[in-house]
C-alpha cells in the first residue's frame, strides 16, 4: 500500500513552496513518472529513492535530495518500505535554499547537505523524529523561514511578471513577455534561467505542455481541437507531451492523476498543476 498526502503552504510560505507532500509505502518498490516541473527538496526518512530523466542517467537520491527544476519528464523510484517528505520550490524558495542560478542545477539532483543552505541536516534529524505530517510541515516552515530571511532574492515584481506571462496564454510568446514586463531580451533570458531554470522559449514550451496535459484530464473528449490551436499539429503535440509529461495524450487520459490538494483549492499563483503518474 502506498499513500501520498499533500498540503498547501500557509500564506506566508506560498511564494516559496508550491505544496508539501509525504510519500509512505510498505511495498518493495514504487515507480512514478513525474512531469517537468519545479525544483524539489526531498528528505528520505526511511528506505531509498532514485530519479532519472526519461532519456537520462539514473541518480540515487541522498537522504536530503535537492532536485533542480525539471525541463523534461522523469521517473521516481522508491525502494521500500519507505517514507519521504518533500516540497516543491518556487523561484523564491529555490534561491533561498540553493543560492544559485536555477539553470546551473536544472535536471540534476544532488546532496542537500552540500548544496542547500541553512540548518538542513538539523531539519532532516527533526523530520526523522516527527510523528505526523503536520509536525513535518512545521519543521520545514521553520527551516524555510531561516533561509529566506538571509537570501538575496530579486524583486518579486520580476518573478510575478514572468509568471503572469506564462499564464497569459496557452501558447506564451517571447515578444509578449518583453512587452508585458519591460525587460530587454537579455534580461528576460537571464531572469528566466536564474529563477525558473530555463530560457524563455523552453519555459514557454514546458508550460504549454503542462497546460495541455491538464486540459486533457479535464476534457478528455475534446483535446484535439485544443491542441490544434497551440501546436503545429497533433504529432507536434504528442512529441511535446512525451518530452515534458512522459506520456501520450491517450495515456494521460487513462493514467494521469492530478494532485488532489491543487484541485481542492484555488492556487493563488496560477501555476499549472503538477502530475504524478502511475506507469
């Protein structure tokens, strides 16, 4: 039996974290496909785990695993019995935790003891002793408050401008980003890579695929007409979804499960909902 529990962050942490989650299993092995998405900080409290881009090299996660923004689908394998607590890092959360450009760590996983700031080892020790998911969240919030208080983070207006651009259209155009934000092309490139782990064109492609996948799960009968409006053709749509989601549209319809917590309440950031997919 495998249980995955989610919680939205308190308002004061919503600029740092997308969602908290706890994975618990008594099974010998659990495999999941994860879509391209935000950076993650994961604490392995029992068992072991590994991550692997669908066309890349497998990496064993350290007890404290820092995973950079993912620009392609990947697989997560958990060897149980296991217990793993983690949370998605939004751009401010990434900079507070890692203190480096997100593009330097994109599609990579490393040891949080070496790459994350603040009392990360102490947080892991306390999480190992925590009895409930709520206790784990409180420990994570204390850690986040410490690292955020000393972080050098760009103005929130820059992050919001890029997020607003991504949400302004099912198929974001770079010209619209420059017009809406007032950034030069060089500034847009630099900020998108530092904050989101990808240049604007790749970032737009990723969000286009995530939004398309979300739409397929919500309206599986009419995805073709929606795809025709934002992709060159259906084969282009299928290629992009395979790369960023890890599945074809038909497989998404039958297998994808949206994070329950993100469906249960409105996400004020408007970020596309992440996916965990049973292979």
